[in-house]
């Protein structure tokens, strides 16, 4: 039986206190289940932003999507996680990733390292968080007995780590591009292979993880070509039809977009979808329609 849908919005733009509270309340009004914050320089600092989001709302959970593990010492991160979970009343979901933007590490004066070294650090971070937050002696204590962990993954080793430790397996639907800091979208068939690989690695789990997909573009319209034009310019090998078919793109009339979301849950198991802040309003009719269907 399919999991019920959950919907998250990743808030990217810094804002003064009143504006921040207002857009968090707007996300709640639109029906989003999770208010998320990324971990990039130039964007809001994750943990204070999430505390403020929780204070401004009543229903949504809050989470990081995703922390750049290379920015964090595990012991200090455990303190941040426990404090934030306590201050949000046990509403925190902890999203973790390796980080993929070298320039941000350089600007912060932190080592970037190889892909292997970044995964090594994330693996150590996950293990240390499990140890520290799982100990009754650790202070401060989180409100939840276990803060749910989301890991964003695509490569084999990351999928193995996700299968072993994550409550939520998040798929980017993209791979690092040739230009540093960019991502190239996966086709539906390529994502099939990645999800199948994850399922093979996770076959011995006592309980299945929730599967998440980050949607990169939403356009509810009878003419998706203008909204997709920037993507087509960045990916000159794609036709319009191929772009519309990408798993990380939801573009077309409302009924078509709703049908695609349902179909991707059946095909891949994605019951938790995250959209980026610029598409929060555009995706809201899809959220409303799917809520009506499940009522």
C-alpha cells in the first residue's frame, strides 16, 4: 500500500523576522507538511531559521534540506540538533548531505576534499550523531526519542549509507554537472536504476524508509515551454517533450501534473516531495488536489 503524500518547501531567501514568519505561515496555509531550509552560504542559517519557523506555525514539521556535512563538527552538530528539536517541540527532521559546491568550502576556509573524503566525513558524522543523541548522558536532550534522519543520495556509496541509516531516503534526481556546482537531471530510466539500487541495498531493513524527491521546477500551465526555456538552454540536448518527462520537472496542466505525481509514487515510491521556494505558490494547487483525493 502506498504511503500518504507529504509535501515540503525549501525556503532559500533570507528575510527579516516579520517576513520570515509570514512566509512560513503562508507555507502552512498552502498545506505544506514540512518547512525546510538548506545549508548554503548566502542563504538563511538553518537552525535559527527553523526555530523561527516553528514559532510562527502550528502544524508543519521543520527540517534541514540538507546540511552540508563538511561545514559541521559532529559534536557541535549534535548540540545544535538537540537544542533545535527541543525548541521546536520535537518537530525537527535532520537532512544530511556531503555538500557539492567547492567554492563554498573555500569561502568558509574549510577543506573540500575528494568525493570519497566527503562521504567518509558524512559517514563519521552520522555514526557520531547516532552515538551522541542516542545516549541519555548527552546534554542537551532532543524532544524526540529519535530525530528522523534524511540523507540526500545518488551515488552507490551514498545509497548504501542511506539504506543503513536514513529514515527518509532523498533522491536528487540529478548528478553533478561538468560545470562545478551544477547538476544535470536524470532521465526517468536513470532514476529507475538508482531507486532499484537503493531498494536492493535496503532489502534487509526492518521497516522501509520514506522516499523523497526534490522537484526542481513547477509550472502549472497549458503552455510549459516558456517556463522550461531556461532548462532547455542549459541542457541543449533535451527536447521540450524530454524536459517535461524528467522526474524533477512538473510542468503542464493541473490534471497532468497531478497524474504525474501519482504515477511517480507508483513507479518509484516517492510519497514525500520537496519543492523550492520560488515554486511554493505554483505547487499549491497540486497539493490541494491531492489532499482532496485522499480525504
